[in-house]
C-alpha cells in the first residue's frame, strides 16, 4: 500500500479511546451523568447524537463500543442505502450468534436517510439485533421519523470551547503521532489562535495543527511553529453557519428576537454572525421586511419603507457598501416602537373568515352597475362616507348580517398607534350612539 493510500488525518490518528482522554461534553459525560454511568456499566441503549461538526459524535460512539465490548459497524447515510443496512444487520446477527455480544450500528449523517431508509432500522432496534447510534447536525425533531426517535434517546453535543480546543491540541502534540516527528515548539497564544479559527470544531482544529506542523520552521535545530505560519493556515477560517441547517434557523431566530426586543446592538451582532458565516444578506433583509409588519406595524409605518429601501440599496450597491444601508435599517427597526396589532388582527380576521363560511355580502355593500341589480336593491341605503360629517358614516355596518360588527384590530399604546387607537375609540363610540 502506498504512503498516500495509508494516510489518515491527524484527527483520526489521535482519536481518544477512553474518558480520560476525551475532552468536552461534560454536560453529558461527567462522572455523575447518566450516560457516563450507563456506558461504564455496559448498559447499552439506542441513541442519537445531535451537534455541530467536530464535537466528538463518532469518537463517542466508538468509545461506547470499546467500553461495552461491542462490535462497531459504521455506515454513512450520504453513501449508503437499504442494501447496506441489510448487510450490516446480517453482520450483526452473525456476530451475535458466534460471540454472543452486541453490535453498535453507527449511522453518520442519519438525517440524510429518507423515511423508508430510516424505517428499515426499526425492527432490528426493536428486537435488539443492533443498538442504533445516529449522528446528525440537524434537529432530530424535524429530520428523523417519530418511530425511530421513540426508540432512541437523544443527546445534544455542544461546540467545544476555545479553552477545551487548546487542551485537544496540546494532547495531540504530546501523542506519539506527532512526537515521532520531533519535539514541536508552539506557544499557548498560537494554539489559542488555532482554536478560535476552528470555531468549536475539534476536527478542524486538529487539521489546522497538522498543516502547521508540516509548515513548521527549523530554528536552532528545533521545529518551531511561528506566528506567520499560523496566520497562513488560519486565513480561510469561517464561522459556522450551515446555510438552511439548524444553526441557520437558530441565528435568524436570535436576530429576529433581538429586533423585536428593541436591542439594536444584539441585532447587529447576529446579523454580522450570519454574514460572517456566509449567509445571503438578501435573506436577512427579507426577514426585516416581515419584521417591519409583524412586530412594528402601524406603531411606526416608516419601518416598512426603510426595510424596503435597504433591500433596494443592497441590490444596487452589493457588499460591502450596501451593508451600511442594512445596518441603518436594522438599528431603526430595533429602536422603533413595537406593535403586533396588525399581525394579531390578521390572525383573528382569518380565523373568523374560515369559521363563518360563505356568508352573503349585504345588499347595501354591493355595486349596482346594471338596472337589474339596482332593481334587486344592490347598493340600496349605502351611505357614502365622504358625504358624512368627518367623512364617517356613524352606525353604518360592513360585516355580513349574520356576524354583526367585529373588532379584530386593537392598536397598542405605542408610537403612532396611540393616535390610531384614540381615533378608533372615538369612531366606535359614535357607532354606538346610532
């Protein structure tokens, strides 16, 4: 076998095999946590690991197999199909018959399997042929079948902190995999730069370290990783965003809630996080137009126009110049008075329309463009508002007769809606006098 064929990435070569060398995920793997206790006592159960890339999902699955003396079979949902699942099941049955020991079937990127492929696991998880461990970066609630979820326990793995990533790098530097080259000199400050560039991903951190080792300079008979070397290997680092994935929706939700919560600073921060991760700014500005109506509405109608202006400005200018228009609109929307009265009114009106069925339009609200329609009393007794005092026909009705008059829109006591509320109260009071 050639050297190229035999190559394994550093992240795979230094993969920890026990809890003493596994760094991170203390919230589920501390000594007093149920999962840690179950593993150490060889009490297997099927599970799903949900977390960002490079947080140790595959490593943890392999560790569980080691602790529980189980056969470890791995398939990737990106490449495998039902045929591969059946083959793995046959291997598990044979292993159980020969050795009377369990099999862990690890499915990476399990969210890539469709419903029928996921269903293929169910009978074998149910009868104990395999203990299923699925790994996913997507929300299992949306991506996995309820039948499969009901047979597994979901564990959430978190991004690894910068401090823990530094520990991962130091552990790798002490391993035989790198010490076999020769002792490598690198400062804690440079390790921290690698960690920050990796953005919570241990695999990425180790890949960057491996490249840095290959580029290390020989200074006074010592292999030294310098600041310039680190700068060269980390220049392309991007923050995690995962366009249209779970993190995408988490961050756009944080952005929306920051604007709604009148915090322009947090809104700008989440906007920059998304842009830094590769999000299309036009997606954000479309959400801003929605926010202008949903959360600000008539409390400040200028918000909608400013959001539309920002959209137009960015399409004309592009980045980075158009981002200033975006920032202007974001800070304005976040600082504007808030009202969801129009949003709530629409929901209430839609519900009423769905519940009331096809009620007739009252005759006085119908047009009468023909003599026949006029003879049928279309438009009879309609009161033209502009002919009335203050352009308001007090006591006139506009709903179907069976419904009576309804009130869906309730302006809040903020911004322009204060004046709108005062006017509607006065007009409704006039209606009651007629």
